[in-house]
């Protein structure tokens, strides 16, 4: 059932791609799906194919209106052809491809499958179906070959394209199926969908073009027909007007008047005058006509049931033809009573009713013997005397009718020949006529149902009737005007997609074959590996394989026996366990790294340690390689204990050769003949190890070929050479020595030997290097110092200008390092610096520079980052973030565990900065670091030129501030403090700086600068002195003597040891009689930083009589335990809580809590920052009694404030009103 539904759906979709005429589809997907289903799921799928095809073709027959008995037989025949085709395709593929169709991994199999299932098998359905169509007369014999070709093409492309897709989807799960779904079916289906969408778009455009073309022909014809009918009407109306004007008109006059009209309109059948004749006037009317027209047998007539003209029956009135032109072809119509015919009578009644020109329904003309349809145009003519007379045609019966007659065929033949091209047909209908008499005229073949969408129809309103004109195409027109380009492109494109799909099948097939080959080879390699492992285990040498960490991953049995371990104990054992060379893991890793980097065979002598602890000499040879993509060392150890013993005996025999310098004798080829003990001491080589070997074994590789070439040239020319050289000891260590080589010649002058004297100058070199390190390196951390950093930075700037690659300076400062030094000591601080230096070196590349400038300041210089500034900044930021992450890790400093964070400033340089000085770059990084520390610490910040400008401005402001006190530029402003009643309670002194250039500066603009320097001490002393002087003035006047003066005290000033003495001296100097009116405001955070050290100072100030207020209360931690122990008098509610107290429930709750707490501790409270009546009312409601803020007064100079107090005009200071009768305070 599912296959039947799929076949029907895909078949219907394929037919939707067909184009008229012929409706040949370029692709029939159902054929491919049927083949794939039968091939993969067996012949049991064939009934599904048959039912699906039968249903599809019955549906097609129903759409075309041919669902009769023959249509059912045709559908059954087509269904049988589809079943036979699917069977033939599956059978052929299975016959010739055997089981290979399951995989299709060769080009041959793919091409054979497509050939058998596509072009060959598709002959079946095309032949069976088209023979059935021709046999039942659905198509003609002439159409048979063309239709067969289209059918075969559609089935072939459908099978080639959708057959492999169906096979891929329906095959059982395997590795190649998944790959082909992804890399074959989906791409092919996607491309096909795109091609089909493009085809539909082009086909739709083509259809619209043809519709518009037909519509244009129809509209043009419609206009011509309406013009023709209008001309006919004008002729009839002119006859009506003639008769009205000349009631006694003769036939000769009538004929003469109408002659020109027929010349202009030869397709007009007749024009006539038909008077209304009463029965009583019938005889006179007939006699008059006989006399005038010389017709002796003339009488009023009508047609009988057989259509023959007979004398008219007796009735009240007649509408007889009196005059008609042209007479020759219309003679039979003379005397005919047009009212005797039902259709004509209806037209007469309609004309009388409308009283205007009226057209009749299509009717047979009296003067015609054929079946051609004609139309009468009637216009009533009224005589003045009869205008109001009643008659057989109503209360206003006309005297007669002017009538025009035309044959529709005559009218249209000329119009159609001029308006319609070959292949277009025409049909004219009268919408008001009965159904069996509606068609007025048909031109061309009947309309085809499948071409109905291309037809055009337009209404023609015609004197009381509505005609419908229809223009529609025939198959000949469609064949001549429909472009087959879209169909051809679709077919060609789908064929190309089929070939592309075949290519993808071939590619995936090859890949699958390669994978199978790889699997086979992998199995072979595994077998080979197992064989090699067996050989390794049974090797006579001590073979062992080490990984990158020095652990054994494989070993021979002889190696295990050499060490005295079982094999399971050796596997996984580290080299340090048996190799006596390595004292720790660091030495081991360094040696392994060297061997891996050299990537060459090596041979060394070392000591191995057995399980029982004994050691013995071995010679280890090996080479690095890769196993399973990982680096390993393949080593072979050989016991050389006996050879070592022999070497020792030879050295004892050569004592006479010993001297303080290392001596070497070689032959003319450089092969060593003899060495002394000093040589062995210097190089580590025993004589037995080097005798017979070339002296090149000492080469370190530090000198190039040019060096040795110059050395041997000098020996050849002068007989000797002396100089410094770097050689390599047996251990691999490279060392400096002073080397003298002398050439020895025989009596004939022939070179026989060389004698070389070696002097180890390692210690002297080390001393020189130590001096250099002291000059260029930090003695604590061994990092580059400032001098070396600047030298390298200058070189980096030159290199950057040359290469175009930018770099960066990272300036680091450890946060709170001074606290660590002060609390734990400088030795602990040095430990931290050492660990920081090590961590920094791990964060950078080998070529980058890490320097220590001193203290806790470090600099990292990054070179050759990028030519792009943005990328340079990104790399610098990445390294800085890595440093932040690394330095944030905990430090173990002896017994202490410590966490430290850095602040990092970054400045960048590139080729555009070639003129920039190294010191300037360092300064920029320092500025950026300062900004990072200022922002939040433990972060990084890039240097910004605007930041430097701000720093310079800040420095200038700091320099100006250092002279401000002496220059008298500082002033104290006072902001009034009031009670709830509005009574002045006192004032808070607020400092201002009248800068000579910048004007009046607020504390926020310069107090932070003073806080960060020692200037705050000087400024603070000035504030105390000035405030005491002003307080003395207040106390001299009775109206100001009770006012309290509050001043803010800096934390640094308060922590001075002589701060209490400073205050005491100021009080004495200004003779302050009531020190209790001087109130010092301390910040909450300052107290909590060092409460144990501050409380004694506060107690001493209290003994002097001063009051202490806790400023900004609520913004810190506000610990009640500390609050109880502090000797304070007042809590000052911070303005941040007052600002939103009216709208923020949290602020209201905090204020209520502070007020309640102060009440319980018997402390005064004052709220600062009160600016609105609503805030004031809310605080008053919360039981607050003292207030300060712009609502009561802005800060003003001392003179203005004192004048207002003395004159009892404090209202002049107020920014708003105060209530005259404040509300009661809740208890």
C-alpha cells in the first residue's frame, strides 16, 4: 500500500512537470522508485507498482473527462506495462550484476546498472502504454512515435535519477549506505529540486506569455465586433428616423436610401420597414403591396409547423415586412409577419418595452434555407397620431419597426480572418438565449478541456442582450507557439544530474573499496606487529621501547633478565629506576626531549641499576620513531662492564703521558691515537673510548663549516692554530676550551701527526657570564633587568619597522604587594616574586622577553605578533588573560598560602611606531597599568592616548594643588544643618579650591588626587586650622555661639600619630572655649579597616571634648558589634538612601533600621542629601530629627553663611520652604 501511494504521488508530481501540447513529462520519478523498491524488497512489491499506476492513470483519465470503459482498459494496460518494466529492470540487474548491486563500488557495475534499469528496461512501459493508447484511439497513429519517445525519455530519466536514490534509502544499514545518503542522495535530490523549481518558474512564465497573447487577440476582436454591432445599430436607427420623418415613404425611396449602407457593410443581410397592420387593415395593406411592388400573389404570411410559408392566421395585428433591401436576396421575407414567430415576437415586445433599439435572440431567417443563425435589430417607430394609442403590443403600440438583419457567420468571417492567427478558435454565445440555442457561432475546432486555462472570454453588451466571445487555442496553435526550450533544458539538466549522481556513486564506491582495503591491510599489519613483538621478546640484546615520559611500553626478555626483574615489573617502569644517569625526573625529561628533537640514531654509555641495587656499565644505542602516532625511543642495551675494565687498565698504563692540559695525538687523518688523563677529565671520554676514533666526535656543532675551514687553512699555512672553541663532552655537555693544534711532520716534510692541547675555560667563561648577568639580569629572579629590556625593546622597534609585524609591552604590577612585605617580611615577598617570574616565563613564547624592573613590577615584551593592529591587540590580550589566570592561582610561600593578583597595562608598537622611543612605550604601558589598577585591579587595560592626556592633566592638577594652600586658593563653604522645626543646628564645612585657571573646583575633582599623595595631610591640617578659626568667630557672637561645626577627616590624616596633638594645638591656638561644638566626621569604611588602631585615637579626641560623627553610615558593612564599641555621638544617614526613600521600599527599610538602631544606642542621627518636601516628610515620619541638604540650603562661603546666621535670615540659604508646624514625630 505504501509503495502504491508513493507511486501515485510521484507519478502525479512528474505529470505536473509536463507541458502542453502532448503533456510529455521530462522525468517520471515513479518509474525509478518502482525499480528500486522491487530490486531491494523483492518481487512482492510488483502489486504495489500495478495498483499505484492504475490509480494514477484513472485519475488522469478523470481529469481529462475520458473516464469511461475504454479509459479503464487503457489505465489497466499502462499499469501492466509499469509492472513488467519494474520486473524486467530488477531481473536484468540481478542477472548481470549478481550480488554486486548491493555495493556498486566499481564504475563498471554502476554504468551497467544504469544501462539495464534505465534506457533498456524503460522500453517496456513506453511500448505497452503507447500501443494501448493507439489501440483505443486515445492518440492517433501519427502521434504514436512522438508520444512513445517522450514516454521512454521520462521513464529513463526517472529511473536513472530516482532509482539509485530509492536503492540507497531501501538498502539495509551499512557504512556505505550512510555515506551515500549524505554525499549522493541528498546532493542529487537538492540539485533536482532546484532544477525543477527553475523549470516550474520558466514554464509558468511561458504559460502567462501565451495567455497574454491570446488575451490580446481576444480583446482586439471584441473591440472590432462591438464597433461592427454599433454600426449596425446606427443603420437601423437611421431607417427609423427616415420613416418617422417621411411616413409616406415609397419602396423606391427606401431602396435608394439603403443602397449606400450595403456598399459600406456588405456583410449586412437586410434592412426592412415592418409596419403594424391591424386585422381590419390587412386586405388594404396586401393590396397596396401588390400594386406598389407588382407582386400579384402578395399577402401577409407565416411559417407552419414544417417551416413552410403559409398565409397568416387571423389575429388582432401583424408586423409584416413592407419594404426590405436588398430585394433580390430577401424577396421571400416580403409580407412575413415577424410577430408570428415566438423568438421574433419576444424581441418585438422587448423593443416596445425598452422603447429603443433591441436585438433578438439567434434565430433562423425566413429568407434562408440553411441553418445559419441570424439576428434582428428592431427599433420602434411611432407616428404622432398613434403615439398614445393602445394596441396588441401594449398601451403604446408603435406604428411599426425599423429592422436590421444580419447573419452572424457573414459578420464574423471577415472579422476573424483579419483578427485571429492560425490555430486560434472562436466561439460566440448569447447568454440570454436558451441553453440549446446559446451558441451563435463557432470558428475552428471544439475547445480541448486540457487547454481551457489558455482561453480568453469577454462580454459584448448588444442592445438589451449580452453576448460572450471566447478565443481559445487549438493543439496546432500550442505546438506552433509553445517553446520546448524549458522542457529540453529540464530533460538535459536531469540527465546531467543523473550522470553527476553516477559519478558520486562511483566516488563513494571507490571510497568504500579503499576502506575495505585499509581494513584488510590493517589486519595484515596487526598480524605483522604480533610477529615483530614475538621477535622482540626473544632478541638477545636488551631491547626496550620508551614513551615520551620515559616509561617502558615494551621490552625483550633479555632486557628483563639483565635488570633482574620480571617482565610484568618492567612494563610501565620509568627509566629513572634503572639508569644511574638521572638523579630526578627533570634530568630525564630533558634528555628525552633532546633525543626526540635530534631525530637521529644515538649511542651512549651509561650505568644501569639492577633490582638488587648493583650497577653495571652498558652501551645504549637507539633511535626515535613513532608508534600509533606517538613518539617513542627504540633502545638496545648491551653490558660493557668488561670493556670498561679494560679501558681503566689502559689509562693506568698511560700515567707518563699525563699533564695538566688535555693532550691528544692523532694521525694525519685525525684519528685519535692517544689521550691523557686531563683530556678524559675535561671531555669525559676515556682513552679507550676515543682511540681509533676521529677527533670530530668532540665537535659541538656551534661552529660552522667556515670556522673549521679557516682553522685548517691556518694549520696548513703556519703549522699551528690556537683559539677558543666549543666542544662537547661525553655527557653531551657543550663547554668552552682553549685549543692549540700543532702539525708534526717527518724529515721529508710530510704530515704524520697532530698534537692538540685542550684547556677547559668553563670557569673563566662562567665568571664573565656572571658579570654580564649582573649587568643585564635581575639578581633575584634571573629575569632581564630594565637595561636589557630597553636594549631588546629598541631592537624590537627596529625589527618591527623592517618586518611590519607589531608587538606589545605588558606592564605588570602585583596588587597589595606592599602589604605582604609589611606583614610577612621581605623574604616571603622574594619567594612570591620568584614564583611570579617562573609563572610568567611559562606564559610566553621562547623568543619573548620577561623582565623585572624592580620591586613588584614586571614587563613582558611580545614580538612578531601580526601586521594588523587589531590582531596584534587580540594576541596581546590573549597572553595577558593567560597571565591573569596563571598569576591568580594560589602561591605556597613557606608555611603560608597566599593569593596575589596583577594589574596589567598594555601598549602596542608596530612599523608606524619606528620613531617612538622605548622609554615612551614603557611609560605608556605604565600609564595603562595604572588605569587598570585604578579601575578594579586584577584586570588589564590597553594604553589610550586620551588616558595619557588625562594622566598629564591629573599630574598638573597635583602640582598646582601642592601650591594651593600656600597661595590661599582653598576655601571652606558651609552647608546648614537644621532641626525638624527649621532651627539652625550647625553646618558642615565643605572644601573648595578656587583654581586660578579652572575656576571653583569641587572636592571630587581634587581630593582623590590629594588622597593618593601626601598632599592630603597638608590639606587636612589647613581644614582643621581654618575651621577652628571660623568656629572662634562664631563663638564670639551670641546668635552663632551654639552652632555645631562639622569637618571631614581623611583616613590618612586620622592615622597620623600626632593627629590628636594637631587638633589640640589648633583648639588652643584659636581659643576654642567649647570644643564640643567641633564635630569630626569619619567614614565607616575607614573605621572598619583598622578598628583596633583607631578606637584609641577616637577616645583621645573625645577627651578633648570633640564630637565624632560616623559619615556615610550604611554604605559599608555596618557591623553592630563594632558600632557598640566605637565612641561616637552621631550616625549620618548617607544620601544614597535618602534619594529614593519615597519610591524605594528597601531604602525606607534601611533608614528605619538605622534610626531604630541609633535610638537603641542613644546616638543622634542626621540625614544628608534631603532635597524635596516628600523626602523631608518621610524622614520626619520615620523619627529623624536632624537634616541637611539642598532643601534647607546650598553650601555657601563663610561670610555669607555667618551673615545669614547673625541676621537670623537663614531662610536666605534655603532652596525650598520649611513647614511652619512640622507633624508630630512617632514615638
